[in-house]
């Protein structure tokens, strides 16, 4: 796993990705985008069965973690549609991989 350019360390990126995926709605979003391809917010909200404002919160968390991307496009009738797509990612979680990522964390442990 490589850290995102100009953003976080490997450990911080892994922590953000795991935190983002530690929610059933966000897992469903990733699953829907992975199986159905890119989609716009209204349609994705209907497919998953949650409100658009709640979906926006979950999409923002996924986007902040680098797991999805968004692109604003205009439809043929002039409506602005925010399309989301899942990014390719893979995490190889072993004790050794976690130990290596932990060494690069910039976040301070909670006291």
C-alpha cells in the first residue's frame, strides 16, 4: 500500500481507510460502486436506501480516506450531477504490515 501523494504517511492512510470502512453504510457504498460502477448521489442513495444528506457524509469520509473519487458533471438537461467512483485499493493486513505502518503514524496516541 502506498501513501497518497502530498497527504499522509502510510500508517495514517491505513488508519483513515480502515476507519472509513468500519461502517456498514460506507461498506455498502463501496460495494455498490464496485459492482455497479460510478454513480451519482441521488441514484446511489436510492440503491443503498439512505437519505442523500446521510450519503454525502459517508461519501465525504470515503473520499477523505482516498477510497472513492468524485466528479461534478452536467447532464444533457443542465442538471449538475456529482458522480462517485471507487478507487482501486488493496490492503494486505498482517501483523508485520501493521507494525510497519504503525512506525509511520503521525497521529499521537490518545491519552
